[in-house]
């Protein structure tokens, strides 16, 4: 049976909640994020986005672009309560739900009427929570997520099987699942700027250049995605790493990299509403040998200082710091989607 997948994505979730709860904020550029100098934007209202403000942007940059914006701290306890309400609505229509973050999720509704379910979800969210959601429907996760992003805010888009290739052709290559800035630059070097370019490219060359990832890119370019909707997220992880131009054993510099990774990953966890339990440091020495060391916490966290201090402890006590290092990485895994909003009290 052909799958029916729905992707539900709340519109400017944190900012929309604040605007709903405070009539003074309606129609104003609202920017939610940490208040520290190195903090980032978690959500910007659509009024703020007109100034070029977007999530993951440094707060200092957002202030320059939108000096008259209303800047508010993250109230994660409040947002998590709303997220739980949204999940409860989704559970009315499917038992197979995969939260991607605090404000978006996939549903597998194979064998049911996806149009009816999607319309009901949007109506329930609007009537019960006074918020809007953009919804996408298609035959797999990749396409459903693309569909939900096509007509924001309050969008409703269906990508039917017969329309897949034409729908994908004009989209920038960055819309392919997993293509970040680095991969985009590599693809641009090959003259690939749009998904249509990938569709026309020799798949063998892509495989030669990118290995298994090259084949995945080609398949995504034709809308192929066999990944199931997974109710459990413990197998997911996030991380950052860097290969240095010159091998080093400068511990101050290495710890500085870990601190940068910890801050970036902590902000990413906060934006997505997840906690993590396992912290892993990866080191590649000058002789190309690779070692990893991990700690699993008793209490899940997204706290920047906890992540950094744990990573620093691993680096300075569990590796041969006398050897030159060519790569250092930090990975966070065992992601947890907390059921108790009190677990997500936000302080930064």
C-alpha cells in the first residue's frame, strides 16, 4: 500500500504563542531567544522575518536588522505545555507519530484519508489553541516536509505521486534532505544549484564524489525516501567537528573549539525542544587513528555548561593529549523529548 505521510509544522511557534497571550504584541516584530551576547534567535514572528531575522541568527545581528523589535526570553515551560497539547491532538488521528522538534512532527496515516485528517488537525489547532499550523501531505517524509514548507504560514500543500519530479525541479539544492552549507558549496562547484541539476547529473559521478551520500542525493532528487515514521528518537544525534589545516596539541585551542560546539549544539537543542543524555568527544590524531570517548548522564540536559564541562573532562583525561590532533568533534545523542515541561526551564 502506498504510504500517506503528514508533516505538521507550527508557524513561528514561540512568537505566535507570545502574540496570542499578549494582544499588545500582535502585528509587531517579536523575536524570541537567549539574552546573552552569544545567544541566538530561536523563533522570529513573520513581522520580524520581513527585516531578515531568522532562527539560529545571533541575537546581536537580529538587533541590528530589527532595532525596534520586541525581544523576549525563551519561556520553554510555556511552549512545552502547548507542544504537549499539539501532540495530544495528533494522537487523535494516528498512533505512529515522530516529533522532529517541539513544534513539528510526522504522522503516518497510511490506509486512512490524509486530506480529511490534515484538515481536522489544522482546525483543531486553530480552534483549541488559537494557533496556526502549516501541513504537508505526500507519500514519504521528505516530500511531506517540503510540502508543509511550501505555503507558510497556515499552509496546506499536497505533493501527489504524479507531480513529484516537476515539483522538485525548480527548488534550490539546499532543499534536499541533509544538504547543509558545506554540501551546498560542494554541489555548487559541480554546477549543481537546483534539484533539477541533480536529476540530470550522472549518479555514478555523484557516488564517486560523495560515496553513499551521492546516491541518497540522487534518490531524494526524484522524491524517493523509504525512511519510516519512527515514534522513538533515541537513535538520533547532533554534532559538530572540524579538521584543522595544521595538526595541533594546543589544549587551549582545542577546548575553545569544544566550547564553541557546546554553545551551538545547546542552542540547537533549545530551538528543537530536546534534551540529551550522551556526550561524545571524537579525536583524530596526526597518524589518522580515531578515538571516541562518551559519558551518559543520569539526568538529561541541554545546558551549555554541562555539555562543555563534560566534553572538556573527556578531552583532557581520556585521550593522549601529548599527540598532535588533526580533528576534534563533539556529538550529542540519546535525544529525549521530555513529557514534563518543568524539565525545560530555560536559563542562558
